[in-house]
C-alpha cells in the first residue's frame, strides 16, 4: 500500500517544526468542520453540558485533523507532483511519512475513544465512520480510481453536522441529515469549479478529476445540474422546522447568485484551453479564461458559510424556525 510513497517523497532533511505538524492537520479545513459541527450541535436544540459540548467539538476537530494527516501520508506521491500541494510537509520532506501515519492513527483513536467515553456511542460511531470514509474509501480508493471521487467522497466532509447533532441529543433525525445533504451536494460544484482551473495539476498527478476524464464542457454542465438541485435543497430547512426567516432570506438570495454564477460558468469556456504562459502564475490568480470558475468557487464558500451562520444566529437570538412542512405532516423532522 505504501510502495508509491517511496518513489516521489524526499527524505526529511531537517527536524520537523511544530508548525509542520499543525499543517498536517489542514487547519483551514478543520475550521470549516468545526463550524458546521457547532451548527449541528446547536440546531439540535437539546440542552448539553457546556463542558461536554466543548469536548464533543474538540473530538470532531481532532478527528478531522487525524483524517487530514492520514490523507497527507497516503497522498504524498501525488501531492509532490501538484503545485497546489507540493509544499505540504510530507512531499516537501519536512515530515517523515511514517510520522504522519502515526499521528493520524493516534489522533483517530484518541478522538473516537474520548467521544465514546465522554459523550455518547452514536456520536463516536459517526465520527469513526467519517475518519475511515475519508482516509480509506476516499483517499485510498476513490480519489485515484474514478471521476466521481469528489461526489462520493464528499460524504466525509458532509458528516460533521450530524456528528455534532448526535453529540448533543444522542440522535440523528432527518433535519441533521438535511444539513449533511446540503454539504454533500454543495461539494461537487465547489470542487469542480476549482478543478477547472487546476486541471493541469490533476492530470500531471494522475488524479481522475472530472475535467481530466470528461473534459471541461461536461464538467461545466454537471456543475450547473448540481447547482439547480442544490439551491432548492438549501431552501428546504426553512420548511422543516430547522431554519427561520433569516435563513430563508440568506439561502434564497445567495441561491439566486449561485445559480447566476453557475449559469455563467456553463456558458463560458473555463477550462477549455489553458494558457501555457499562466503555468508560472500564482495558483489562485484570477485568470481571464477561468474567471467564471474562480467566481463560482469563491462564492460557493461564502454561500455555505452564510447559510450555516444564519442558522447559528437564529439559534443564538432565539428566532423560531419556520414549520410549514412539519405543521402539514405532523411529523417532527
């Protein structure tokens, strides 16, 4: 399983700094995981001891870091070939692959064990599944074998709200899975927009991202198709007793912008003909041919953030959620 690591990864040239180990945990990704998990925990509307709530969020954060360390250990060979990732600690030779592996395993066991002991078994089980799905199913299998890698693998990044909800209430009702579904269907248009202007990197590393396998035009159409499904899905919490009027306004207005940007991307030629002169440009520079993809990628981050922030604001301010669907059906979601 680790033969590929010996080919592309240089030996560590100097003792690793503590900052290198922090980078192994992908702190920016971890911050999003924490944010969505806190949203799930508070939206459960179940009283929880503040200390146990903090422990639960700590476990989720550590679990996310563990997944990232395992991902960086296994993906060091392809990371070394990509501009976006070649500066990471393992491919750059600042951390030994074995150390990244040991850190990932240790943090995984710690986070799941502490969640099970201090919080509850359901939250611990969901956290363990999330780590295994990201590190094994996505990293070791899907990422290198199918253009649907992001679609299926996105489940790992979508699960934190359900873990947080389960930590608070010991249950995972339909509204918890609605939050999961929003992130799950948000992931393909978000990452495919990015891949439209980094496809050369993925092709060089042998990663079958959608633009590499199906071409830019097909990817743009699929982004629009997912967006047309995603935006109505994002409005759904306002009818299931999860989101209130603030959420509905944010999801509706943001969704309209999202669809406009997705339509503009579908009508563009982003990703069709990369300019060789741009290969030495900064990775996230706004390039003329890929501007539509860059705009959707950037806005998708904002869209997800403000929707979940709206749920948190309503919860903190005590704004009552809208309950049209639950009133009509009599079913608490």
